[in-house]
C-alpha cells in the first residue's frame, strides 16, 4: 500500500514514456553495478595487499596487456552504445509527427495559457484527445520557463523572443500533472496545471463549446485591424510581398542568403523588421517595429493566419516586376516574388505580418479577403 502511495516514477502515459524509462533504468543499473564493483574491488585489494611485516617495499608489476585492452575497449563500447541509444530516443522526441494536432502555449509568471486552433483557450489546463500526436508551439512573455509533462516523459524550455516546439502522444485517458521545471520566480512552485486526456468523441464535444472563432480567423481580424492588407495585397502589387504559401517555403534575403519561413522567422519579421529583409524590399525596410505593441497571444494568432493562407505562391512575372517597382528596385533585378520580410511582415502592412492572399488567377484564397 505504501509503495502504491509513493511510486518511484510517474505513470507511463505516452508512446515515449517506456522508451525514456528503459534508457534511464539501464543507466541506473549500469552505474550502480560499476559503483558496486569498484567498491568491492577496493575493499578486496585493500585487504589482500595491505602492508605487512617483511613486505614494506612495493614490487614493480606489469599488468597484463589483455587487462589494459579490456578496460579500454569494454567501457568504450558501452559508452558508444549509450550514445547511440540516447540519440535514437532524442530524435524520436525531437521529430514531430506530420499528423500532429497543433496547440499553442504561452508561459507567463506564473501560469500556462493554451490556445487551440479552433479558438478555445485554457489557463493551467489542457484538453487533448487520446492516441493523437499533439504538437505544442510555445513562447514566454517574460523569463525562461520549462513545460514539463512527467507522465509523458517530455519537457522543453520555453524561451522569450522565440518559438520552440515539443510533442507527445497520450496513450491513456485521465488527468496528468503539468509542471514548470525551470525556476522562474517567487511563485515558481505554483506554476502547475493538468492535462486532461479524453476519448476522441468526448474531445470533439468539448471543442464544440466555448469557441470565439478559430485562431486563424482571429488572426485575420488582427491583420485587418493593423491595416496589414494595405501593403500585403493578394495580387502582389503592394509595398510588401504576397503571403500566399510563404509559410514553410524558402525565401531569399537582401544579402542573397536563403532561409525557411518558419514560425520564428515570421515572429522576428513582425517584431524586428530590419533583421532579415527579403530581396527586392530593402534594405532598409519600410516597416516599423511592433515590439511591445503585439503581445504573444496575438502573435500566435497572426502566425496561425499566415499558416492558413495556403500553399500556392504568387509567382507571375507581372507580380515580380510590380514587387521590384514598388520596392524601389530596378527592373531586371532578381527579387523574391513572395515571402515575408521585415519590410512586409508585421501588423500594419508596410506594417503587418501577412497579407490577404489570392491565387495566381487573382481569386481570393479561402479565408481571406480582397484588399
């Protein structure tokens, strides 16, 4: 009964829990065995080769070559094996499955705020379906935090000024602890919560209530509120590039380097427009900074909106020439016809993070409006 009340480990409730525990228990057993062996050997040799009358001066002794090879080769093989095993577990934890359900998290002294794509918001509680990979994109509003799910054997530091991701797949329904495992201030111990793992049908019923609109739709409202569509026009004729399909694509910058338009790039383009300027739109960027004007929750909504703009990019020659002309670049200069840049990525058009997008035929994309 006492063992049940005080378990050595949290319950295993995810696909990765048993793999992490197996590696950990192997290393505990290995280090314990080696420690015991060293301890017993020291005592044995201490007794056998203790100083005795008539044997005060030690004798030179050449250890066998096979012994020297053994204590070099065997530990090396063990360490390499641990490295390979641990690397395999790490990459399993680091690679997010393609079919993951996206959830956004914001850490703040001293609470966890979660947002679902369909618009539901939670504080210090997270509802998820069982047997479905869950991807969490997270950032901090103040100091470094660390989101820790003991039952799922996964955690990740949550940093200010950038996005990080983690994932898990719960295998059992129930309620499981959430902790902050990074000291973050005087009320650090109170920064706790619960994960509620539900059957898929119950989860869908839970999603049906309490929504104020999807994150993408809320992001579109912010996009229009800050007049982003005045520069990010869907037909690529504005002062900023069209954003249709820019998320996840390669973007050429003004220094001819190429980067991927991921979460952190879009966030940086909103808050620090001069950091990475798309070729054909500067430098300098005409977009002002929105640092301190857009909070983390709104940044996540704008990010969700940019992600929702589809995958087809505006690449017509007319659009490229128009981009060059509006950006002040000479015709014939190579420019990226689409992408997000500090000159065009942030709330406010020449002040916004995204723009109303159209397809190459000039028709409005789903979920967007013509400027």
